[in-house]
């Protein structure tokens, strides 16, 4: 499996809880009903606050966005921060409590289109020239171009896998997301 996208995010749980509790806050609207229900259930089971579990899910959403952007490389992003479908990107636990990223119909369609275009090599260029620049940007560009070559060799039948890990300890919640292909 080749990793084509990596994202990480850290959330200050206390600051996040304040945002959730703020009158008129729209933070809850950025979560699906299922996410809020799971966070509430987990808080009751663990005898702690709902905010810590929502903070971990928020970190997961942010990490997924970062992994998706990393996966796209130099290709145009399909969303801005203003129109990103936050409630459609669900961070849900399965029956064993293992978190997964679940994409709603609209975001799944865009993600699949991005994947199909990248697998076909249609959206990526290889503008890096090792002789022209040896600075940090060149290393970053080389990494993106290497991913473009990886993507262009991926079979049309394979689909990207999204892997997520969530954690929280005290006042910090964290998530790591990778997007990989076979």
C-alpha cells in the first residue's frame, strides 16, 4: 500500500468546550447527528465530558481535510474552508469502538472524482527540476511529484483507503489520517 495523503491535527479540549458552550455557536452544526449521539454515549460510558469526544472527532475531520489536501498535491482543492461539508465528513466508531471516516454522498462523490482524476494522471504535473533548486520547497515539490507518479500507476479498479487514529489525554485531543492506495 502506498500512502498518498497524511494529515494530523491537535485540539485544545478546554478551548473547544468553550466554543461548543458559547451562546449562538454553530460548532455543533459542524457535526452529524450520529457523531453527536456517539460522543454523548461515549461520555456516559467513560463518565467524562462530551466535549472531549467531540474534540477528538473535530481533530479527525481536520486531519482528514489535511490528508485530502496532501493527497491532491498541486491540484485544485474541491472545497474552501467556507464551503467544506463538515457534517458530511463523519468520524464514527464501529461496533468495536474503532473510529472510521465516513463520507456523505456529496463528499464521497467529490473524493472519488479526485481519486479517478489523480489515478489517470490528469491533474498533476512534474515541474520539479533538481538542478534548479535544492531548497526546502524543492524537496516538498519532489515529494508531490513522486506521489503523482505513484498515482498514475495505480490501477483503475483500486480505491483509496482512509485510515484514522484518534486519541485524547487530559486537555489535548489528536488525530492522524492517512490516505493510501493498493
